[in-house]
C-alpha cells in the first residue's frame, strides 16, 4: 500500500563493529591460533554482518506494507532488535486487522499490543495505539547456508573468505561515499541535507567510520532508501531507526543509524 507522507528524516551512520569488540590492531592469528582458525573466524564475522545487512529494511517494510487504509503510524523506533510503534486507527477492527497482518510478517515476531484508547477527534472516533515487536535475525540462517556450501578445510576456507570479501568495495575516498549515497538519495526521490563523516577506526577485520546523514522526503521514499542501502556495492548495515509525526498532515521527522564497513586488509593493501 502506497502512503505518501511528507517527512524530514535524519540519518546517522556509525561505522563500527556490530555486537562485538573491534579486536587487536593486528589481523594475524591470535596466540595459539592457526591460520585455518583465523580464516574461519573472519569468515564467520563477515557472514554475521551480511546476515544483518537487510534486517532494518525488512522491518521497516514489515511495518508499512501491512497498514490498512486510514491506519496511520505516528511514531516508530527500532533499536537493538526491538520495535516500538505508535499510531491511530478509525476503529478497533482495523487495529486488530493491522496486528494480525504484523503477526504474519516474516520480518517480525513477538508482536504485542501495549495499549489502545479511544478519543474523539473532529467529532469522529479515533483509536490511538502502542505496539511492540522484535525483528527476526537472519544472520544464523545465512551462516548455516554458507557452511553447507564449503567444508572447513584451509583451502575451502580461503575460497569462502575470498567470496565473502567481495561484499566490501575497494578503498573509498570521502567523495566516493558521498556520490554513492547521493545517487541513492536521488533515485529514491529524497533530498539529502547533510553528510558528515567521522574518523576511521580500525578493528581486527574491518574499518569503521561514523557518518551523519539527513534526508527529506516521504515515508515510502525513506523506506526505499533504507532498503536501497542494503543493496549498495559498499557494505552498509542499518541497526536503528525512528520517526515521529510532527503535524496532522503527515509530516514526519526521523533518525536512522547505520554502520558502514571497509575490509581492513584491502584498506591496508590499497595504501601500500
């Protein structure tokens, strides 16, 4: 269902190692660790990243696509896998319909109604509601499929890792990152109002960089943007987002947090 809702959206991208320590500055084997174990640990790490690559886009789409006619979302926040939603519906029946659709979503689980209350707005009955849910992780599935394709020999681990490392681009300069995002913003019909990258931080296998981005548009365009980030040649992972209605006409403001990853080995090689 297409719902054109004007909004102002803020995007903050933080390039960091997700849910794990960045590790030592050296990417060689740890004490007592052989080369095969190192390769497998790096492959597992990258697979974990790729498994979460499209999670936020799936969750946002899972919230928007099932909306019945005249049911509106006024607030939504996704962080650490949990989703909190506020909205309004013209009747309890339509609210129940929306909840039932969310419960059937492949990207959401543990959907629960926290509260609902009736108000009279402009002489009409309106039900305001709060929902919560949890996003379904896809990393474990991705990793399991990858393990079935290759045995854990050092030769196959090398080939597996080489294939996974293609998910990372070659060394990108600031201008390249800006152009990549700007193209996506324009393709989605949005306007970017801010792009402010931070300092690089090197971890054991990857390099992280925080980036602050603001865009303006409507909710469908923003949805396209979040999903589009997962499809870029560069490795972007969205791990939090939020939006809030500012006016009855549907204007929204939002914030979205991402992680952008560079392969540390490729980064080092490109500098030599």
